[in-house]
C-alpha cells in the first residue's frame, strides 16, 4: 500500500524523507517556496514544520540545499545551483552581450538592468526562454543601430512591439504614437485592395488629406478612433470597387446607384456618407447625393434588473478582479466611457478614510462605501508590477504593453463576462434620465446636455425645457 505524505496525507510519489516523515513532490516544492521568519529569528525559507508552524532548516533538521552558489542568498534554486534571480541575470547577460565586443551595448544597458531587477524573476525567465524572444534579443544585441526605423524593418510580431515598448519605457527610444503609426501602415496595405488605379489615387487622397489630417489634429489617437477610421476607409474601398465593377466613376454616380448599393448590404454601408461628403466637397461627385442617417438610440441597453445584477457582482462578489470591479463601478453607476476610465492616473485618485474621489477630466466622482473598496484594493495590489513593464507606472489600469495603460478594447472584453460596457452605460443614462433633470445629470456625469436629452427621450422623460434654458443662456 502506498505511503501517504505526512503533510497533505495524499498518496503521491514521495520526494524526500524528512524528520517529520515522508514528503510528496507537491509538498516538497511548496516547502522550498515557503518564506517567513522562524521562531529562532531566522528570516528566509522555512521548509520544515514544528508544532504546526513553519520553521527553518536548522530548527527542523532538514538537509536541503537552498543556497545560491552565485549570490549566496537562501532561495529555491532554479538550475546549476543558481537562484532564479541569478539565472535571469545570466540569461540577460548572455543574450544582450555583443559577442564581438564582449559587452552589452550602452543603449541596451538600462533594459538589461530593468529585466534583472524585475520583482518576479521566474516570469522573466519564462518569457526570455521562448525561442522567438531569445532570437529577437540576440539579434538586438548585434544590431548596427537601434531605432524605430530599424525595428519597423523587422517582421511584425508581438515580441517586436513589446521590446519596442520596453526600449521606450527605459529611454532607449523616444516615445511615439504607435496607434497612429499602425494606422498609416494599415492604410498602405489597404490601398492594395482598390481594383482600379484611378480609384486607388482617389482613396489615397481621401486618406491623406481627410482621415489622416483629422487624426493628426489630435494629440493622441484612441483605439476607438483607430477602429472607426479603419471602418470608414474599408467601406469607402468596398464602395469604389463596386463602382468599378459596375463600370461607373464617382462622377457618374447617381442617387439610384447609391440607394441600390446601400440597400443590398449591411447598415455599415451607411458609413459611406463620410467618404461621399469629402468627395462632394472635392467636386468628385454630384452634390445632390444623400445617404440615409443611421438611426440613433437603437443600441441595446441593460434593463434595471440587469443593471442591478451586474452591480451586485461588481460590488459584493469576488467574481471579478479588483481592477475589473473598479472599471465596472464607474460604468454601471456613473455611466463613464471605458476610453476615459483606462486613462486614469493615480494623480487623479484621492483616497481618505471616508471616501475615494476620482477626477475624470473636470469631473469629480466620489465613491462612498462599498463602491470605494476595489479602489482601495488596487492601491495595495495595482497589478503588472512584478515584471519590467511598469517599474514606476502612474497608470491606475496598467496594460500588458510596457509603459502603457490598459487598452480600452481589452477592458471591454474583460467586463463582457458579466455585462456589455456600452449596454450598461446606455442603461445607466436611461435610468438616470427618469430620475433627475437633464441639466443636473449632464453636469454631474460630465456629459453634454444634448447627449442626456437623447437618452431622456428614449426613456420617455422629456426635459426639453432644460435644453431650451441652456440655449437661451448661451445666446444672451
């Protein structure tokens, strides 16, 4: 009959026989990772058990090698008698050292230091030992120059983007708007989908002189703007390709042609009004053309019961992480947009014993108990602080990419297990518009009064007099 483990009482393979009895593989590994302060005052690994309490090797009489042969620290050994931190340092040095000079290039020195110092070295080891990461770092160490241009010349990959962000975070490369760059690269490839050269030249002009021009007016480009701009150009390309297949040019386009194309496809085709507006202004198409307006207010809204359930999950359960609960509360209770929430910095958060206050743009949001708890938890464990990605990040919602906040699309995906962020925000606005005047809601939540009025109309709560009053005040 198999001998049970003296600690877990399970019948698993025995790894060692210690003074307290046979120890299975699982308990053996756990013992090497148990840290704390022994009753004798020793602080470090406590593999033994005495009177139900973890104790050090000396007090337990356990003979176990836990001393790193490189740095001498007491820790679980990884390989070759080295602790995980020394193993990570060895890997970083091997990969970032130029074999010809025998030294790490000065440009890469800050990144090397950061990788070696990450709080969770085993994460660094796991990442670096992936073949594609190893090959990329080896190539970086022998590159003649390290610039955004030289990285752009390499095949696109998540590893390239991640390492680029590390180089920016540690000052090796200057920061740049990666979403803007990605859009320019995407449009270059998208133009190849235009069938006729003449139409391709028109779409190229539209992209350069309208879409990119408007995009460049913003200091930064949001993920939402990136997706909308892609959709706009995609619809425009589909439209001009259809015209080419029909033997038509933009100058030949008539309302009947346009109506037929819109009617034989999805409602997304209505977005062609953006391209046609530019084409008409550029005198490439007749000004008599019109596109039906997309019906507003048709998006799904969470009902009051669905809102209550989602709020119960966010506030009173552990189904979501602290970060996701904090996101959810701002959406469900205050109808804030994900794009704005993910850009919050800790400078925008004030925490006192009484409440948590958050500043979004010019809006102050007070979170009393129990809405404040996820934010208090985040101050203790902000997440993404165990690697080199966010050494001293001020982002409340840290993203996977070094130095950047959580992507808004990723945030929506995380919440989608419980509710749709858009449906929840619209549901909150609709419910609130039934309870208070438009002007008060608009001022409280940081919305334009006209936006709240649309939601009030959808919920049969007419407050047109408030809009009229505001217009009168603005006109006088």
